[in-house]
């Protein structure tokens, strides 16, 4: 009897362990997680005139510039924004996804980036002066 009662607990632990690597991966590259762990510090409230999350009026002209401007700016840094928001350990793709997440919250409809997009944005960031 007691053995039977313990079994479901053990299997749910097993499920949690299997799910863990997938979760850890999502936390690095999912745009929302990156935004909530890094970018929100400035873009949540608009520190130093950082375009505020969800503020469509502020995001509209940025969205019009397009991801080819916004992502390299976020990778390289722009004026008071440090490169990658001050977290150099973030992958280029994670930063790109966070940009897309923020832009979409501001009214854009950008889709997930492909590896060729990320490579192009990295090239542009390297060629760019801060
Ligand atoms: C330390 C504060 C800070 C953090 C953290 C930060 N930003 Fe920014 N960000 C700024 C500021 C300030 C600006 C406005 C720069 C300007 O135009 O003068 C900005 C502007 C931007 C822009 C608009 C760039 C353009 O072309 O005008 C994007 C896109 C952006 N940030 C993305 C991000 C992403 C993605 C993250 C998280 C990985 C992030 N930021 C984290 C301060 C920050």
C-alpha cells in the first residue's frame, strides 16, 4: 500500500528532471525570459529614455527602422544602452529574440529569426560605431 502511494511522487520527479534541460534552454533564448531577466531593468520604466515596453507611440518609429537597425544597435549598444544590455554572456540570438519580443509588444509583428538573420545582424553590429 505505502509503495503504491509513493510511486506517483517518484514519477512526477522523473518528469520534472526530464523537463529541466528544456526549461534551461528556453530561459536563455526565449525573448520574453531575456526581457524579463535583463532588458526590463531599463525598458520597463524607461531609464535614460529607453523606449518603454508596450509603449506603442515610442516604438512606432523604431519598428519602422526595422530589425536590421534595432538588433545591431542592441548587440553593439547605443548611447546610454550598453552592449547586450550589459550582459555579454547572452547569445546574439537571445538578444535578437528579446528585441523582437519588445518590438511586438510595441505593435510590430516580427517573426522568429533564422540563423542567417542572426549572422547578418552580428556583421552589422561589428561594423557599427557605438
Ligand atoms: C542599462 C539600461 C538598459 C538595458 C539593461 C537595456 N537597454 Fe535597451 N536601451 C537603453 C537605452 C537608454 C536606450 C535608448 C538609447 C538611445 O536611443 O539613446 C535603449 C534602446 C534600445 C533599443 C532601440 C535601439 C535603437 O535603434 O534606437 C533596443 C532595440 C533595445 N534597447 C533593446 C534592448 C534589449 C533587447 C535589452 C535586453 C537584452 C536591452 N535593450 C537592455 C537602455 C537599456
